[in-house]
């Protein structure tokens, strides 16, 4: 599937262990990435500073569901299951 522009659930629900510009300890689960814009787009999208984990993440129906609310719930559940 194609990523829903303006969703941003995967930039909020999961934790990111690698450092990000402005988030040197990484991103805790459930916390909005500082690079997620008000319209839920990645401010580092074309930057070499975008973490590898963000580059690798791709939209799937299992994770992203049918809408943003489903994606937030599924990604939060996955985070709590995998720690
Ligand atoms: S959760 Fe899925 S649809 Fe939403 S921004 Fe991330 S990859 Fe795109
Ligand atoms: S760097 Fe971009 S893709 Fe990665 S979590 Fe932040 S806003 Fe999302």
C-alpha cells in the first residue's frame, strides 16, 4: 500500500532508539517526533539526517490499517508487545 500523506502515526506511536536531530536520546513511544510537521509530514524526509529506521519503515495494511486511528492503535499495541 502507499503511505497516507498526512497520517504520521508511525512518527508518534513507536519508539525510535537512534538519535534524531533535536532528540539526542531518540524518541519515546507515544511522543510526537519533533520533525513531524503540523500537517503530519516528515520535516527530514529528503535529509541525510533522517534515521535509517524511518527510511526502512514502509506502509503495510497490517500496520497502517484503514485510517490514522487504526494505525495509531496497531503501532501502539506492537510497541507494547515488542517493548
Ligand atoms: S502509519 Fe502507515 S500510513 Fe501512516 S504515515 Fe506511517 S506508513 Fe504512512
Ligand atoms: S524523522 Fe520523519 S519519518 Fe522519522 S519519526 Fe520523525 S517525522 Fe517521522
